[in-house]
């Protein structure tokens, strides 16, 4: 599906939704690492006439000091990302008509860093792996799963992060497999699109 036809499909789908006018339209864009979630979110932002805010789930990564990742198979599904903080600081706020505010995770310092505000108007796109997990999916007006073959995702990831990140990508992909199997985001999505 081209971005133009995807935008038309999304616009049509959103036009049929009933929602309060005192909060932003909420769109969740989920998919495994390297599938094209960020690219899709940016394309949607560029094609929307109303103000669009994008929140990246990567900003909610749990700092290493707060989570023992030595045995990833023993962690709860999606433990790398603090979905509770996303819900509390962003989604619950904007659903209640108030601006959201959150601290972004800094991948260089491995700590929470700058504060970001999320206006309670226009359209809010939350993109990232686990963004439409079972606990969050009911909050969105529209959910999208970006599907992409595993080999292509790994290629994209290593192109971006370098060959030295292969081990990290293997661990991430195993965690994403657990998420996809237990939460079934692709099966529950309002729209499934091919990776962009």
C-alpha cells in the first residue's frame, strides 16, 4: 500500500470514528524493530493538515540501572519500555484534556533527560515496539501494525547501528517475538501495512 493510499485509508477510517473534540486523535503505530514505524509516523505527520505530535516509545526505554537485563527470558513481556509511565504521563493526560509531559530517555547517557510536552490537541501518534500492547490498545482511536520480514528488519537495524550491534539486535528480536506471540498486536490492529 502506498503512503498516499494508506493516508486515504486512515483518513476514511478516522472520519467514521466518534470521539470527543476536547482531546487529540490517538494513533498507535506498532511493529518490530526496523519495520518502518518511525518512517510511517513521519509520513503521516507530513500529510496531516492538523498539528501532529509524535511520541517515540524509545523515549520510554527503562534505564539499565533500573532493570536487570542479564536474563531477558525471565523479564515480563515488553519490560524494556516503561508503558506505565507512557500511559500515566502522556496518554491519560491527553485523554483527560490536559497536556502531557514526560522525560525522554537519552541513549548516550543511559538516563532520563530532557522534558517534552505533548499538547492535548490535534493528532498524537505513539510509535514503537509494544505501543499497542494489550494494556494500551483500548486507548487509541486507531492502531496500525507495520509488518516487515525479519531479514529486512535486521539488515535495516545493522545498517543503522553497525555490525557490532548484532548481539543486541538478536536479543531485541527475541523479546519482540515474545511480545508478538503473547499480545498478538498484528491480529488486533485496525490496519496492517507493509514496512516502509
